[in-house]
C-alpha cells in the first residue's frame, strides 16, 4: 500500500479547515472575506486583538530602525521592558526567551542552580500536578501532567513527581530532601480551565517557606491580564519566587519571559543561561507596546466590564441549556464551559466556526472562550448570541432524534 504523501508542513497539527487573511480588533477575515469573531486570540496570545494601531505603529517604527543585534550588546527596549515588568510584579529580574516552554526551562534551571549555589545540589525535584501543561520540550512534557504528551517520547526526564491538584496534604507527602520546588499553573489552561482557590495557592507558598522550596507559577496563559488582573497571583495574598510568561506578552510576536526574585537569581552568573533571539529589539518593541496599553488608566476597568458581562451571559446560557453546559469554568477572560458528555468539544468548536465564532477546545470536554482583552460588551453579546443559536440547534436535534432535549442520553 502506498503511504499518503507527506505534507510539506510536519503534520503534527489537526487544523480546522479555515485560513485567515487579515484581522482587525476582535475580528478575523478568511480568504473568502467571511468574518469571524475571535474568542480564541490565537490561544490566549493576541491580547489587544488584531492589527491594534498602537502595536502596528511601534512595530513598524522598530522594523525601520533595528531588528536584531544579539545579547552580546545592550538592547534598550529589553532593559525598558524588564524595568516595567519588575516595577509591576513581585520580581527583581527578567530573562527573555521566545516561548512558554523556554520560560519554564529557565525557571527549572534557576531552581536547580539556586539550591546548587547553597550546597544543596541533591535538591533537584520539581513537584508538578496531574493535568498540568507546561509546553512541549522534554523538560516541559516531563513536568506536564498529561500522559498523552509523553507517549512515544519516553523516558521522561527524572525529577518531576506528580500529585493531584487541590490537595495540600498530597503535596506535603510528596516533599522529600531532594525536592527543590513546586510548579503550578494558577489556573490550569489546556487541561480544562481549572482555577484553584487563593487559599490553596497560599497553602503551597506556606509549604515552600516551611521546607525551603521555591514556588514557580506558570503564568504563560494566565499572565498579562487574562484573568482580570495583570498577573493571576495578584488574586492571592502571596507571590511566587519564579514566574513564566509567554503567550500574550508581546501581543502575537513570539516572546517568553522568566521572572525571578533577586534571592533566586543570585545564582545565575554570566554564561549560565542564554538565548540567541531572546528579548530582541522587535519582540521588545511589541511587548512594550502591549504594556503601554495594559497599563493605561482605566484599561482593567473596561476588562472587568467585559468579564462581568460574559460571566452574566454564560450563567444565563448554563441555566437555559442544562443538557449542553454542565459547568462554567475558569477566571476572567480565560473562561469557558464543560460540555455534556453527549457532545464532543472539538465538534462543537467546529460548528461554532461554521457560525463565525472562534473558540478553543481544552481537556475534560471543555470549550474555552479567550477573547482579546479589548473585547467590547457588544462583541461579548454577539458571541453569546451565536452560542445560543448553536446550542438551540443542538437541543432541536436532540428533540427530533427522540431525546427530550433537556437530559443526557
Ligand atoms: C501554552 C502554554 C505553555 C507553552 O507555551 P509555548 O509557547 O507553546 O511553549 C506553557 N504553559 C502554559 C500554562 C501554557 O498555557
């Protein structure tokens, strides 16, 4: 039998049959000129929507001056960006890279180096959580808590024991004299939008303090305003020692960042870590442009209006369609719903695309709503109307195929 021809793009992505040509604000347009309301934001990336005039302006201006010089030399925009991230977070210092997985790699290396520097090299294990997602490098899939991402790539790197999230006792039990850190997403994204109580995250901080461990927050998806505050840790009374950022940080330009306290970063001497592209002038111009807008007076007031409108409307839909939505999930504009098991999230997402609304599937049969932070009340209502129409068509179908339309088969 002939093998199917190998596509010139490595076939690791299952793509929806749509190709976009341009975007404007919260809308994307495909090659036929059809308009889609973008509640995917390129998976929580395009925080300011598409072709935001300020981002286009700063990136154009930078493109005409300087793209790349290497970290062998000073980079003005990088220093400015680091100063601003430090000023607006718990951190004292920032390492720039190009993706979320790389930001996590940096955090893991810094944790090991920190303990090594204090004569505690045996402390190398990073406790991570079932369901967690930290990216696709070997360390990231080893730290991740979903077996499917490791399949065929084993052995996993050693040193990433997993515990069930939500249970402080389980974490306490997993700590031994080789433990270096605890790594957690404040809201699990890929595995189905599970948000932890502040008290649980504060409990992890307490365990770290008692046992001399470091706390890493993976805010690759939650960071930069996605949950309604600049960083998700601001919903708690505590701060982490290290934080990984990426996705939305440069509004769609590839960038990652690892933020750390001085206490942790003291072990990182010149030569201990590096990146060719990390924090290059173009990426930093884009990221500074994102911060210009996020840090404007009143920006988060408007985000909160969108959050409240979306929450209110989704509560209404959950009540109106109990045979479809079993649970509302997430926090802020990183939210969504769990589907009844009679429905498959990937198929629902495909049907929503047919109706001009882009959403993102996640684990546990969840559909994610990840609008840009600039989403208006009117656009939220437009998305909800589309959801309502599609849900109603499912209910009508259930009724015509013998179900009562309001109960699971
Ligand atoms: C997307 C994501 C990553 C990986 O980011 P990449 O840029 O794809 O490497 C890591 N952690 C979390 C929480 C994410 O959502």
